[in-house]
C-alpha cells in the first residue's frame, strides 16, 4: 500500500502545483462557475481523452496526462463549490484556495485508502481506457443528479461522484507515468 501512497501523493503534488500557479495567474475566476459548468468541463476533458484513445490522433497537442490533471483539478474545484456554500466571494485569497485544495485532496486520498483496501487495488489491473469510461459514466450520473435538482433516492450525492472521478484520474495518471 505504501507504493500507492507514494504514487498518489506524487500525482497530487503535480496537480496542486498547477492549481496554485494558475490561481496566482488567474485568481479564483473558476468560482463563477456553477457545479454543473464544472461537470461539463470535466466531461469535455474526459471525452477528449476517450477520442484520443479511440483514434490515436491528438490534434490539439495537450497530452492525455494534461487532461487527467485538469480533471483532478476541476473535481477539486467542484467539490469546493458544492461543499463550501458559506463562501460567497468569487475571489478567494490564494492561501485559502490552497488550503481548500489541500483539505479536499486529503479527503480524496483518505477515501482512496479505504476503498483501495476493500477492493484490493483492483485499479492496478484496469486499463486507462476503462478508467476513462468510468469517469464518463460518473459524469453522466452527476448530470442526472443535477437535472434532478440534487435529489437522489438511493444513490450517492454529487460530491461522492466528484471524489470518485478524481481518484480514477489519479489512478490513470499512475498508470500513464509508469508506462513512460
């Protein structure tokens, strides 16, 4: 399990650094986005990954790894938006934005540890394409929950799906990085 912890931490560190640098460049302009808009951003990234996986053609130039990093960061932004309802300011101080990133990335890590124990690191035997498909499925679930005004009868909420998409993206990154 310590190998997974190290690999997971390394991926999140890269994502956090990008988030922090973009926050310095752009501020927290993403705060204007509703969760549904963040869901659509995640969808765009996951759909692009799938298209590249299926066609083998990348015309934009950004790598699949870049797209998984974007999904991880958009998931954390979405979790912040749905979890921190009392924060109404569009512009957050950089320290607060970084603190919230750390808070929710740690929560995602702890969830991964629990699930990884129960599932016996099954993700290690999965294909990156399957992880992409799982992300797309979770996006469709989130869209349906959003269309139902956030209400579910038996299913997990929106935030649980964002956490799963984040963790699937980290797993995909671990696979991609070891293949390089």
